[in-house]
């Protein structure tokens, strides 16, 4: 496997992410469906919550903390792939909550 093979894989992934989340795959503006999915991912992954989890006994629960860190990692991976930052996701989520965005 050569360098061109891996570059082709990267380009195909980029096009696929854009097709899923951006209008007409442009990579410039999130589609309404993209905002809805990303909002759901934010709700599920809780990227702004602490990954520290205390158990019933008050001790740190390392398994629950690892699960939260894994969820956060998924969110960060999506941001990286879509070339977005938190402010863009927050703005889009707020628009969705205000009813300014609807289903496509």
C-alpha cells in the first residue's frame, strides 16, 4: 500500500462527512439534518460535562469516567472531521432549540 492509497482513503472520508453534515457536501454550511444529528450527539456525548464520575461511595468510578471520556472523544473526532469549532455547534443547536431550523 502506497501513500496515494492512504490519501485516497482520507479524501473519501472527508467527502463522506461533508455529504452527511453539510449542505450539498460543500463543507461550508451545516445542513438542517446535520444540525439535528450533531445536536443529538452533543446531548448524548455530553462533551461539556466533566468526565469525573463519583460512585455511590463517593470514590471515583474509573469505568464510568472512561465511558464519558470515550463519548467526549467521539464528539471531538466529529468536530475535527467537519472542521468545526464548539461555537458553531452551540450556535446551530441554539437555532434548532428556538425552532429556527426544521427538518429537511
